[in-house]
C-alpha cells in the first residue's frame, strides 16, 4: 500500500471510480501542517486495518481546477469518497491525526470503530 500522488484530475477521478473507498489528501508543498501529517498518512496507508482504503493526494497548486471543484479552501483538507461519491459530512480540515484515524475507521471495513 502507498499514498498515490495524482498529477491530473482525470487520473484522480478514475481512481475514485475504481476504488470503493478513497481518502484524498489535498495538500500544498509549502504547507507546514501538510508536511507534518504526511508521514502519519503514509503509515496509515500501510496499516492492515485500512487495507481496503485507497490513499490519494493532490497538490492543490498543481491541480487548482480540481481543488476548486472539490471546494478546497485550506490545507491540508481530507475528503472521503465512497462508491464513487464524495461524502461531504466527512470533510476534515487541518492536520489532526486523531480525527483522521476516526474518519478512516468509519469507512474501513473490518477496522475497529473509534
């Protein structure tokens, strides 16, 4: 498992269609909190309990149209897609490791509830 860094909106949208659960990290290279939570996200992507979650990330500066389409106003922002659909209630803004785990456990089949 790994965190997939998408370079185009098309490739990201294809990943959303082809995976049951997608966690998207919207980040910027200049964002300190983004850098702080990146290794935590990478660790979760290798955690067996989250094996059914597709971990994705986009650089909002490289894909500004997609960031705007997704309503990204701050970084990092984590969005969750289930069965190809964005789950707006589960938008997580900020580098909050505990909230990130809670979100993952909500959608990872077989993970223990928080």
